[in-house]
C-alpha cells in the first residue's frame, strides 16, 4: 500500500506586511507621546531642584553677610560728594559674592568705577550659575552697555517692597522717611531683629525672568495712591492695567520692541536685580500695543526721586515661583496665591497674620 503524499504549501514570506508595519509605527508613536511629557516633567523637576539649591546658596550668603556685618546688604548706595548726588550702583548679588565662595569674582570688582565701565568688564561678564535658573531660556543672555561691556543676566530678584521702593535722598544725605516695607533698598541695611513678622514669613528673594519686558515712566504715576508712600495701595488681585494708566499711556511702555529689565546681575537698580509684591507671581500686565508682559518703574535711582513700581516675580516653572524666605528656607509659591497674602510675605513688620496653609 503506497503512502498518501501530503499537500505541498507555499512558503510564508519573511518580513512584515505594510499593515503590520503601520501598526507597529502607530504603537511606537503612542508610546513616545505618552513618555515625552513624563521625560519633560522629570527634566523640569531636576531644573527646579537646581533652582531651589541656587536660592539656598543665596540665602546662606545673605546670612553669612549678616553675621559679619550685623546687617543685610543694601541694594544700592547713594549720597552726595561735594554737593553732587552720586550712587554706587552695585547690587545685593555683587555684595554677597565673598559669602558664597565667589571671593575671586568679588575681588575683581573695582568699586571706584561703575559696573558699566571697562574697569569692571571681567566680573560683569561672568555667568555665575548660582544666579541663573536653568529653566529660564534667557539664562545665557548678554546685555551690551555703550562702553562695550557685556553684562550677564540674573534670574533672581531681591524683595524691595510693594509699590513703594524708595523715597529719595534728602539734602542732608539721608533717606527721606519712610523706608520701604520690604527688605532691601538704597541705603537700607536691615537687621534680622527688625523682622517682627517672623523670618519664616518674610520674602528675601524670588524667581524673576531674565530680560523681561520693562518700561520706565520717566516721572511719578498719575494715580495718587501710587505716588505716596503712605496711601492705601490698590488691590493686587485686579488687572494691573486698571491700576496704573502709565502701562498704556507712556511711550516707553508702548514701544515695540519693549525695553528689558533683569539684564545685569551687578546692577543695583530695582528693575535689574529687585522684585516687588505689587502683584502676585506671574500676574500678567500685557500692553495692548507691544503685547509684552511688562514690569514698570517710575524712575531710576540716578534721578534721586521717589521710586515706585511693579516688578513682578515670574518664572518658567509651571504654576508658580521659587521663593527664598528670611529663615533661609526655600518654598515654591503658586501663582494662584491670594495677592494680599503675597504682599504680607513681602513686609518685614506689617503685623499681618499668615496661616501656614495660605501659600
């Protein structure tokens, strides 16, 4: 009996069909879409941790300075020399350098000249990572001064008050009263003992955006409550453009492109290395002409006139800003914080009661 032979079958081709290949590509695309936000979140978390560490270093530098000098550093020094108003111009950042293991940089500063001169070109051009937030896309920014000096940007601003910053210098060479309700200011060297609100409830510094749009009014605000150091302040929870008309009526604020602040970490002017609690973090102040999110200041210290302004804490961290408190701790404060709570954190002796769950 002969065996029945099996039926022959065609050999299966090796490889994928077009449909199978498309399915695999689709699956990989979905996986990448799912993983990419997670990777970005991890990277941002790492950047925020580095930013937090930077502020902790700054806090240590401030406290080391205070332990040696028995007072905090001023944001600027102004006075009269032979009857002529003059100012030093160097920032808190520059003054705390030797207390942050940056003694070489500090020793290269020639305080007989301003930071805009070639005599200080080396230190002004230093990119110090302790002053740079890795989340800020402008952290490598340079600002060219007329002297040819290129300055590096800061990403942290020191607390100089709410709207009121400085009441100018009297002819006797002393600050006109009152003093800012914040921590730092021209010719202001606070003692920690003056922080009667508590060091854990007082802001020293916060994130600010490097090269943020900025305009100078060129005079005082037209609104009476923004041109008196003792007048009741407008609500911090409203649209900034409804508070100060100069946001839209001053040529410098309507300029396209707008001017910029936070351009030089050595510069003691408020728009460069300061911040105020006029508005809560990341509060937009959008000029309708330039579409820029503006910081605003009445004048520079060189005019020796009262200074008022809204220099808002801003960051590229999602949802808020990192803040350095006077006890040396660093906390992340959400942009949704109540404006009055934010202002209370900005005062050293306002007497406000702030709950631990308020921010």
